[in-house]
C-alpha cells in the first residue's frame, strides 16, 4: 500500500509539472519562436512564416518568394 501511495504522489507531481510547469510550453505550443532576418530585404521573419532554405548548413528565412528567388540566383551577394 505504501508503494501505491508513493506512485500516486509521483504521478500527481509529474502531471502538475507537465500541465503547468516546464512541459506546458511545449505541449500547448507556447515555445518561443525564433526570429530570422531576411538576408535580401532585412525584414524580420518568424520561424513559422515565409519561406525557408538551408544554404551551407545554415537556415535562412525569406519574407516572400521573390526574396527567395533573388537569393537563389546570387546567394554570395546576400551573405
């Protein structure tokens, strides 16, 4: 019976921490969004917006398809 009580207390604490503590941000989508600077026009772009491209193992985000196309044509010009 003592082992069951310990298990219930541990499970309750685990639930509380995941629901309201550190894990709550990941579960409910409140994780901080990373901000990028579009290398073509210098606009700020959120990690879930615009267009993304990996160039030389570095991720870049672009506000519009036009900026992405300009970067694709001459990537060294914008780096």
